[in-house]
């Protein structure tokens, strides 16, 4: 896989010990890759990511992995509020929900699998810490969205998708217990509806309404038990 360098000035030192143990996936949410690259490399925008993958599979590297890119913004995961310092951020070219949300094409997914495998080989990122932007910022973000194929990514050894998610049996906790389990998984609980929608977008993409129906609660229990 060939990686094109497109350096962004928008980065800084990682806080703490510099350890990277989170991978965050985004979509660009802009009409095309050229506009997204321009924004991510604009010092006035104060945003960036380590990599951007175009729909044809072309990979751009904007920030070195030992530097803190500015991709997650205000975020939270398992008590960590400086997700940027602990993570690698990868943007996927996709117009997103505001510009005509599209499926993620084969060349792009193949390039992501190759890129992510290399990232995981270089950093101790456990499967349960391969996340979407909406997972770490459920009140603000909805990317990479319900069309992203997390199951496929897990089959490639990146992240996880427990087999029990696709069954219909298993315990179904009540709503209060399900919220506690969402916190155990790692989600922020300040806005339960937004958090439930973020969970569905990732783990039950056929229904994203923010309601803790029985199937959503069952899947929450599966994930809480697998992490």
C-alpha cells in the first residue's frame, strides 16, 4: 500500500506517557477528498487526523503517529477525556449525512484494513478500543455512521464483533441496568438518548432511534460481557 504524505501543521505533543491505545475512525463529512484535505491541513481550522483514505483507496498521511492529531475534539471513553493524546485518527472520504451519505466502497475498506493492521502492529490497541467518532463523542458526532461495516473490519482482525450479537437469545436487562452496562462498555452517560443512538449506530445499525428497546438492551448485555 502506497501512502502519500500531505503534512498538516495541526498537531502537538501527546500528553502523559505518549502511549497509543485507541484507534478512532471518522468520515470526512464533506463533498470530496480535496476539500477535506485542505481543511485538515489549514492552520486556521485547527483540525487534523493522522490519515485520510479516499474512496478509491488512496491513503494520505497528514500527522506522524507519535504526534497528537486534533481529530476527536471534546470526547470521552472509559473516563479518558483527552482521547486525542491516546489515539490514532483515520478519516474516510464520505460526504456523510449532510451531503448524501454513501456506502464505503471496496477499495476504501481494503485500504483501511491494510492501514489499520499496520497501526495495530505498531501500537497496543485492544479490539474493544477500535472506535467510531460517535462512540467517543455521542452528543456531537454520528460518524462513521450506520453504513460502516464494523463486522467486516472485525473479521479482518481489527476491532471486534461478538458472534452472540447476531443471535436472538440471551439475557435482556432492564433500561436502568442497560445504561449501567453502557458505562461499563466505555460510553459517556451524560445524555442517555444520544449514547443509546451511538451504540445502535455502531452495534445495531438497522435501528438508530436512541430508544432502549429489548433488542438494543440485549446487544448491550452481549458487548458488556465480551469486553
